[in-house]
C-alpha cells in the first residue's frame, strides 16, 4: 500500500456471472447489481473479490469507484482468465494455445482500461476505460484441469520436461507444467512490457492434481480410471520464477492457487494422517490436508481460491466432521464457512476466497445431473437438492406465501384439493407450490393420532402403482409414483402406552427409479437399482425408501476397503421454519431457509387452531426435471439421456388409519412387526371431488377422476427477491476479526520502522 509492502491475509469472496434465469455467458448483471454487491462485500469486511472471466465494463467501473472512495482499504481483485479444455485434450494444441493467449492479452488490456471488445457469444463486450490495475491482487489462469486432459497432454509429449522463459522456467517437469509455465510467461511478459509492471500470477488447480501421494486413493488393479483422484499431478513448485517480486524487476511475483473443499476428494477424509489433526473445534481432516499442501508448496504463497459449504437440502458427499457437501441451514453454513476460513488462516495460507457471493441456479452437481431436464431451462428454477446451486451468501427466493410452521393463515385463499367434512380421521387436503417446492397441508379430525398417507400420481394416471402400500387392502384408479407417509406422533396414555414418535418418509414405487445413484438394500448389501426413471404400470403395492449413494466405495493401495456411504433422501426432517428477521443490521427482513424443516404438525391446542400437518417437498425429490415447464422424468429406452414429458397435473389421494401397520422410515413403509390384517373400514380415503370407493372381495377400490389434478403455472422468467442469508452474519464477524488483526499488525510494523 502506497509503495510499502505489508503482510495481509486475503479474506475474499468469489463472484459468479449468472443470476437466476441466466447462464454465465449472458452476463445479465446490471450496473446497480454490481454496485449493490460490492457494497455488500465491503459490509462483510472482505478485502478481495475473484471473478472467473472478464465481466462487462460496468463491473470494473463499479470496483474502481468503490475503491477510489476507500483508497486505504480497497477490495483487491483476483481476475481469472477462463478457458474450456482443448478439443482433443492436448494443451499444446497450437490452435487452442493461440486462442487462450489472445484471451490473456485481452484481459490484461481490459483491466488496464485499454480495450474495446465486440460482442461475442459467451463473452463480455464493451469499452473498458476503468483502470483497476492498482487494485489487482493477482491473475488466475485457466480452470480446474481435468485429470484425463492432463493425461492426454503428458502422454502426447513425454519428452517435454523443460521450459525456459524470461520470468519462469521448468526443469524436470511434465508437459502440463511446461505448458502452464509458458502461459504464465506470456501473461507476465505482456503486462510488464505493455504497462510497465506485471501483477502476481498463478494458475487454477485443485487437490485432484496436488503433488502429494495419497495411500487411500486407488483403483482396482492400480489402473488409472475415471474416479482416481491421485493419478496425475501438477506441481506449482516445478515452475520456478526467475525474478524476485519487485517494481524493479517489473513483476509482483508468483503464487499457488488451489480450490480446496472439505468433503472431496475422498482422500482428504480417508488418508489416516489428516484425521489426527485438530483445529480449535476438534478433529479436522481439512486443516490436516491444508498443512500437508502448504508443506508441498514451500517457498511460494498459497491462496485457497475456493472454499465453502452449501445450504441445499440435498447432500452430495459426507464429511467426518459434518462439513458436508450440502444439508446445512444458513446458521450451519455460516459456522462451517468460518471454521474453514479460520483453518486456512491458521495453517499459514496467504488467504481464502469464499465460494460464493450468490446462489447460482445454472449449476449442476453429479448427484442430480441426470434429473435436471431439460438442461437449457435449468437456470429458471432453484433445485434445493443440488448443492452446487446453494453456496451463496445471497439467496433468491420466489414469492411464496407458505411457511412450514403449522399455521393455516398463509393458506388463506387456497381452495382445498379434497374435503371430508365429517371424516373420522381426515377433514381436508390442500396443495400449492412455488418455484422451489410442492406444499401439502392435511387437516386432521379433532381427535386421534392416525398414520396419514398421500399417494402422488406425478405424470400419467394409466401408469404407476395402482395398489396402495401393503397391507392396505386398497387400489387406486390413478397409478402412484410416490407414497408419502406421515406420523404426527402419539403421546400415548398416562402410562405412555401407544406412544409414537413423530416421523415422515417419502417412498417411491419399486417399479421405477429416481436417480442413477439410487440404491436398494438386497441380501444385506446396498445394490444399484436398474429400473427406468419413468412411471411403470403395475399393481404390486411395493414402495421403497429413496436411498442415495453419496460416497462410493474406495480401496486403498494396500487393499483396505472403505465402504460406500448412503443417505435416505426421502426422510423428511421435522421442524418449524425460522422466523422472519434481518441477517445483518439494516438489511431487509426475510425468511431464512432451513433444510431441516420439511414438515411440521400443529397439535391444535392453541386457541382457534386445528390439528394440521404441513409438508414441503422440493421438486427434484418428485422426479420433476423442470417445474418451470411442468416437465417430469419419463425416460425412454435406448438413449443416454433421461427424457421428460409435460405433466397434465398431479393427482393426490390421502388416506389415514389408526392401525399400526406402517413405519415412515428407511425400513418402511410396511411395519414387519405388525401381525394381522387391515379392514377397509379401518381406513379413511379422501380424494379430489368425484372420488368414489367400492368394496369388492374385501378390497377397497378407489376411483378418482383424471380431471381432478393439481396444475401449477409455468414460467419463462423466475420471479425472485434477493436476500441476505443468515450465514453472512457469521462471515462478517469473522472477517471483521481478521481485519482487526491485520490492522494491528500494520500498526506494529509502523512502530518498528520509526
């Protein structure tokens, strides 16, 4: 600062380019958006921001304006120059190299306010006049390189082990390391020659390509395979800077940049050495890995360019300390983000850039990728099952009026889907939705604590399971793909007899599938399911839990087996959604999202209240590939992708019984301990108007009109409101503490220099 070098911990955040409704290449961000978001970054006490590609000129003007207003406390920019992989995965391909180097030169000119870029698909355009180079913290070249592309490059150029430039050299490296050195050389030499000073430079990489050898990462037979995250390495220390960082040498240096998350690759949590490490909260594999990585990047600063945990309902990967890939409330996200950032600082890293500023709906995680169809409409809706869409400190909510809190006031104006005025167990069923979830409300009769079931026909009344779950002696004219079981609990009598805990579970028809990662317990083992992702007409009454494999089985180099890990996605968590409040002082009040609040029961004890169950189910959990076009998964044989069909609406049938024959959990829906039978008179059914029932040979046949379906409105542009998540409060407090420590260090340095 002001010509004086000072130590500083970089505490920053990553800014994407795709708000809801858009892909990154559209750059649908306004000048007002940039100014508001940069002001929010300052509110967080962050001192750095990273962008993944060149943004429109409005971003750099907004950054310059806010930094010019705070010259002693700027937001440092880390500018990435993005590239896709080479067409044939050879980085030394001349055409690929020429195009990437042109992007580097363009980015350098734009950052210095000396570029006019014509419109190009997928790229920013405009006249760049704002010189933000005084606030440039560093260049980040490339992207997370795929191991298979590194393999192709190194196999194509085995003799390429050296590179010699004016600023960088490689001796005894790999073809990939030599290519990276060439690009670092190009960026540095071009900026130094054209503008008199080259800023610090690095390339993007990740643990998959780290230089360490991981004993728990291997493939059967020792062969390199798709899931081997330790087959190839790209070592930043093999690239040697030839000039020291100084204005005299016209270069500000070289640093390592890794994206490091706590839950993947698996070796971070399986390698035994990392499990022995502790941070101030206790055992911490993540901090152990950072210590190892820091030791293997000795001599150069180490920036953790991405780190964070998401607030999705879906969990894509489990981590020993609970720093999972998803499944966190906003409070849990904030605490998790802070713990990771503190680990980054305490292990001697140069800084950490939190991912990310806002939720990005266009993103897709491997666990749900096959179920988000059609893909070109993915940015139009928010998949709460997808962790990749939920990392932000800013969220975007649809204008929903429903809260899972047991109150019926927010259902005002919504007509019931089904009613039974004098029902002994059920009185009414309501259904509504927003861009994120399907909402159900069940009003119970004043007395009793029944098990409640809701059959859902998502696509085609002629397909699906026409029998309700056994031992229920009933069929339905509409085929059900899903069966929801709700147990509101029973306090029992004065001695506790008949007591039941509150439980809820969503089951799927056994004849169909819901994910390529679905699993089923068979013969004491979790086995992959091969059923199609489409409704299949049957009359079995066989429903199973929605089990998902999150962590696949691993085998170490010594032959140790680490079993696969699984989650029950259909288990609904019981809870009262958080109250409306402000995440930060002065911020507009909003409702936080909590994935632990899928359903809630109003016990009817309050004045003017009734016994009511509320349920919220994310669209993705019901095989809805795209709610904005009412598209439901309807896979066809003989194709690689999963096709969809537009649903005419959802059919629902509610039923209830006091007979203890069901269990809403991973071992249900039938309770194996139940002995006996259920009579038709033991069950109440409630369907859309026009639903009838008849008993034939002691079996109840329920018939519902096809016209009695819930149909929601489609959309081509999401209606959302931006809000600050509660996690921002924790991040702000942590960043403020880090800022205070930096200021104290600067004051101590000033005192010593006098």
